[in-house]
């Protein structure tokens, strides 16, 4: 059910593709950074628990 975009079809499609690609990139980077921060926090907490023991 794609509307007839005429001469603008290619630009509109590439805009959608670019937007979806950028959104996926942001999600992937956010997940990667979240895992990295979680790992770092776990290391800091482990060091803190060792110093308390």
C-alpha cells in the first residue's frame, strides 16, 4: 500500500532507510554502552566489597 510518490519516491525511500539505519545504530550503541557501564559498575562494587571485608 505504497502511495504514488512520483519523482520523489527515491528520496522518500532513502530517507526512510536512513532514518531506520540511524535508529538501529542508536539502539545498538545504547545497548553496548549499557553493558559496558554495567560491567564497570560490577567491577567497582566488587573492589568495594573486597576492601570492606
